[in-house]
């Protein structure tokens, strides 16, 4: 299956936002004197998993959009969600259980894709496709 341009574009946005967030997080850890290799590795692995989670979501949505059977599409989405969440929970369990990892540095990157989307919405990178509430559609504006 070929990745659609929209999935590539949005995953790139998320990857850039997540990388920036991880860099800020690592800088904060360094400023408070808590930076070590465990923090760095935890942050980087958490960032990779966060972006992979978003990419897998995009791939699943792309596959479901090509499905003709709505019920099968719903099952595919639910299965994908369950497996992606299981992967993230297993990562967090590993980060807590293994003393080398820092669980805070492992968890924060998992929140960064959502933060990236919120920042993009606030800065106008994502706009509604339809008219604002109470506004006439484009074809009716000049009438």
C-alpha cells in the first residue's frame, strides 16, 4: 500500500513538533540537573513511538477509507487503536520497570503529537473546511 501524501504531510508535521518538544524536554532536564543517558534514551524512544503511533493511525485510516464494508472498517479501526495503545502501555511499563529508563522522559513525548496539533490549530495551520457558524457558504457570499 502506498502512503497517501496527506498521511506523509501530517506525519512530518507531527515528527517535527515531537522532535522540537523532545529537544525542549531534554533542555529542561539539563537545566534542572537531571539529564543523563537514561533520560536521553527514554525521550528519544518515546518520541519515536509517538510518531510511529501517529503514522500507524494514518495508515489505518487510509486502509479503512478504502474499505467498502463499514463494519469491517470499524473493526479495523478498533483493532488498530487497541494494538497501538497496548504498544504505548508496554513502553511505559518497561520505562517504569527498567531502572535505566526515566519514566517521565518516556511519557512526555507521547503527549507531544496532541500538543503539536493544538499549536497548529492555534496558529492557523489547520482551518475548518466549511463556513464558520452563521456564515454563508462560499458560493452564496456574492449573491
